[in-house]
């Protein structure tokens, strides 16, 4: 028994030794290396936004802080200029002062960062220039639209516009982006899409941001309300939109005489477009001015230019998050401070929680009013607020003021 046990132990050790030698003698197989191509990440849309903050305006600083935190905006330009948030006189700034305090530092920033496509202004930054080389009376554009036209002066292909209607004169540019079917980039179209966060109060201005964020997180369900002028039959809707360029040249004869029936036709064409797209809408054709609408996603009317206009009805309209509005009113953006008298103001629509609107700081003439057909078509196709308003607008370097977070995109995928 002792000999057999010893033999068994020896055999077992020998067997284990063979196994060990076999193990250490084997080389592990080399892992297979897979070659992959990593595409560079596309810049986020937030990285294409620059917000301008007036360090002389506590309200501007408050709105800027809210915007960059809510939207994740990293790029801001701090300037010093008159604080327009409390004093109406400061809503207008001389052109020379604007050049020194805003335009010069902005140009220096943009030269270093060519990725910027959207520029956001805040309450507290003036809305109007005087003694400028373009604009109403040949020298008074909105500050916003002047910035939107940066680069147009130096571009030899830019189409200049001279407006002369019954002695009222002005100079501006044809908007390169008007009626575009492409998404915007400064590199492709020149200029910039400039919007503003403004309203009667700082709370109203910040609500523009909050409603934009809410709209991006829920499916839009509201209707579009189009209030036509019953006093004028619509023109041929097949001609909508009337174009400012013909055979490569400015054709002011085609749009300079644009009248009530033409913008009415745009409202009718817009209704047809929304119907085809299956978008809820209502086209009002009676002589009444309609108010008391709730949860609208879009609104277009003649505002105080409607013969039956009612301020009470106008102020009773309410909007869903993400809603846009345009009114065919000459001076709807002449101030963003409480005032009485005069034409209807888009500041009342901001109070009613619209997310985006377009107004005019001085007489723009009817061709400058945004085309509702283009505006709501692009927006419901998933374009941003800024892209939609600018695609619908014929001119830059003019009187236009676009209100809202440029990135609002409730219909975007």
C-alpha cells in the first residue's frame, strides 16, 4: 500500500507538471484590432449664439444671467451703453456712440470667433439709432437690424434698397436670407440673425426664455389664428410671397406698392399652407377684431390698423409656449416701456406670453412686414424662431426688431 500510494503521488505530480509546462508554453492569441473612423462632433447650436450684456444696466445683466444659465450659452460680450430699461430717451442712441460702445467690440469679437450665427440683445440695450448711414429718413434704423446687416456694406453683391413713398424715404438692404429654403449660417448668407429679449418688465423678458425652454420639451398643440382685413379683398394668392429681387436685381416696383390686399393675400395663402400641412388654424374674414383666444401657437393680424380694432380684445389674447406673432403695424416696436396712445405694441403680446414676435421701431412700410406664409411654414417645419422670422422678412438694416430666444424650436425634431 505504501509503494502504490507513493507511485500515485509521483504520477500525479508528473501529470500536473506536464499541464504547467503546456500552459506556460502557449502564447495567448493577439487581440484583433478594429480600425474605426471617428467623425468630429458638430458644434452645438448653443455654441453659435452670442449674447450681448450691458454692464451699465442691472436689468440687462439679470436677463443675461438667466438666459446663459437656462440655455447653456457660453459666449457673451459685455459692453457699456445707455441703459434703456427704465428711460424712454435711452431707447435711442447716436450712431457714433453705438459704433464706439457696441459695434466696435462686437466686430472684434466676431473676427476671433467666426462660428457665431445668432446674436441676442437684452432689455437695457437701446433699440434705435440716429444719424446712421441707412434706415428710415435715411438715418434711423433699429439697432437690431443694423447689426443683422453687418457685412452687407462691404459685400459687392449686396442689393441696396431705396424707398420713397409719398415723400417718406429710407435706405436699407435686401435680406439675403429672405424666402430661403436652407437653414441659416453666417458663412453661407452673410449677416447675422439678431433677436432681443425685451418687454415691459424684466419678468416679461425672462418669460420669453422660459417659454422657449418649455416649448422644446412638449409637443405643440395650439392653433394658428389669422385675422384678415375684411375691408380689402385679397390679391392673387398665387403671387405670394412677392419677391424683392427680379432677374438678379432689386425690383421695388413689384413690392413698393404692396397694399392691404397683398398682405391679406398672404394671410389667405398662409391658411392654405397650414391646411395642407395639417396644422390647426383659423382664418377670420369678418369685419370684427377678435380677442379672447387661448393657447395660440401663431397669430397674425392688422393690429390697430384694423378698422374694428379693440385694445381690450388685443390684450385678451393668450399664447401657448413656443408661439409666434406678427402684426401689420408700423410702429409696433417703438418702445418696450409702458406707454399710452399710439399704435398697438408687441409688448402687449409679450405680456400675453408670446414666445416670439416682430415689431418696428419706426415706419417700415408694408413690404417690410414679415410674410405669415413663410414665417409659419418654416417654423412648423422645425426651423428656429430666428430663422423663421428672418426668412419671412425682405429687408435688413431697416426698422425690424425680432423678439425672443433665437433657438426656440417647438416643431423641431
